[in-house]
C-alpha cells in the first residue's frame, strides 16, 4: 500500500511539472507559441506572405485561387501549400544561446505568414527565408519571442522554400484550355497576310462553318473532319514565361510592331480570349546549317487580352494552332 501511495504521489508531481514546463512563458517550450499547423486546411480562403519589400497574396475566389488579385493561380500549388500548413510540426525550441538572435532575424528579415478563413485570422507567424539557414526552417508566432525549428514529417526539402513571394511562381500560365463543345468560334488573323486569315464556327449541333476574313465569305467546300478536329487543339495551351529582360523602349517597340498572328477564342457564353503573337528576333546570327536567322524559330513574344505585359510562348506548343484557311480546303 505504501509503495502504491508513493507511486501516485510521483505521478502527480510529474503531471504538475509537465503543466508548469509547457505553460510557463519562461520555459523551454510554450505550446501556445508553438502551434503553427492549421487544423482544417480546407477552410483557408486567404494566405498573405509579407516581408519588408514585398507582399504576396493568395486569395480563393469562386472560380479558383488568384494571386495578388490580378492573375489566376495554379490551384494545385496553393492546395499543396495548404496541405503543408496543416502538417507543420515542431522539431525543437531554439537553444537559449541562439534564441534572441534568431527571434531578431525572423522579425526583421523573415516572412510574416497570415492565414485566414474569410476575414478571420487563423494563424500569423514568421518563417525564415531559405537564405537564413540551408538546413533548418525557423518559425515564431507574430506576438512571441520564442522561435522554433520546424519540419514536415516525411518532407525531404527545406520547409522555408515553400513560402515563395514571386507571383510568377504561383501564376497560372494557361492561355487556352477549352473542351471543344464549349467553343463558339475561333478567329485567326494574319495581319501581314490577310488571305490566310479565317473564322471557324462551331454551332454545337454537330455542324461547323468556316469563313474567309479577306472577303467575309463562307467556304462552301472544306474538310469537315479537319475543322472539327481543330477545335480539339485548344486544350492545355500555356505560355512559357514572363519577359523581364527588356526595358520599356524595347517593349514598346515590340508592341507597336505588326503581330505575326492574332488568335481569338470565344466560348459558348460569348466571352473572348485573345493572344497577339510577335516574332522574336533571333539571339543567334546563324542556325545549325549556317543559314542567317532573322527570327527565333523556337520562341516568340505575345500579349494576352490587350494587356501590355510581354510573355514568351514556345512554337512547339502553339504550332498546331497556326493553321491557314487553305489547310481546311
């Protein structure tokens, strides 16, 4: 009996010590300051990544995620971040020797992560940038001075690398992605060779039509199979990158030149999606056969929907779209 009483007393003392250990602000690990994981990632509607010189905003809209209220985001990328946010675990507190220094770096040079459900803040914490430590990721609650080393179980990369502030990383680069039955018409204009231009029409009853744009007359004799198949080419068409290496004068020069081709797709609701494509000067003077090259035969410049932002497209992606009216005869 005496041994049982001593055992019970020992258990109670251990429990009391544990409560003190985890709740004391001066202790090594304060659970209130170490709970970084989001319990229900499906409830997240907004993520804000803020540092001294930039802010990145990911916001959930009825039709998917948007980045910085400007562009469609790659939904799968955001969902992967949400999943990561739900799996963050604390590996250990930062040692007392390093604690003050790490806390200062996080507050002054870290990324402040805000996670929201509608207008309600779910979590706000600092995360270290990858440049701070190539092997460890540090986190600290916004109103705390207790930093921790964190990880995601079974994740081999650096957790800090998931918090990317470059909007181009998150941006969805899709240009066209239509089911054939959802396309009402496709218009291709070749400004420097108008007789090649055409408008293809899908009546969505199994019939099609194609019109020449130089005289606005319908073709009477055309290959129906080729025309029907052409509507299937407008799926998973994406641009390659954003142009960042040109100054405003160079950009204006391209935008003021005549496009090589203008492609407009109108869906069944009458919403138009347009891309203007401009020849890109070659970076090399000659090709592999020592022939002089005036243009780049792999890539071209383009703009989307009358936006003056230059993008890069790759011909091997867009070549199936570059048909001329004679192709359908």
